[in-house]
C-alpha cells in the first residue's frame, strides 16, 4: 500500500510498520530501496521493556538544519538499527502493520517469535531487500 507523508505519520503513531522506501542517497553495494521496521508509538517506545530491548532513546533536543516536512521526510524509530531515521516519502509503501496501541501484546509476540531470533546477517538482508 503506497503512503503519503501524513498517512505514514498517522500509521506510525499506533503501529510498528514494515516499510519499503527509495533511498534518498544511493550507496555503492546497496539496492535503491531499503526496508525498515519502525514505529513512533510513544507509549510503546517509552516503556521500560522497549528501552531495554529496543534500545529506545528520546530524541535529542537539538534542532535540525532543515525542515523534514519540506523535504517530504518522516522521522521514526528504526527497530533494527535502534536509532532515529528519516524516511523518504517520495516513494514509500507499507508491507505489513503490527498494532502497538492500545495494547502492545501483538507487537511483543511478533518481536519474540520473529525478530528476536534474527542474526545480524538476516537483519542486514531484511533491510536491503
């Protein structure tokens, strides 16, 4: 399902979303598209479990030198990279959606059954396909 910036922001507020999007800056040896599992659900991310398991850190208070909205970017928490990332919304599609609010049980089940067992190589393959 293709998404625009506003729709993606809304979806990320209550879900973990597997996305596929075109890279803004091409990298040698990498495909033009990247996959990501991400969320902006503050109730999930600020939980003690997410801080421990997902390595969540609150965003820094420093200002960006540009406006992400004007660049058609969305800032989100990348679950695999355990850091804040920018998503290029010029060409982005949702592959799957895992509900995180009001009850994060579905997400933690998905995490425990699928993500926790992934090796670093499997995560890298996921992101570059």
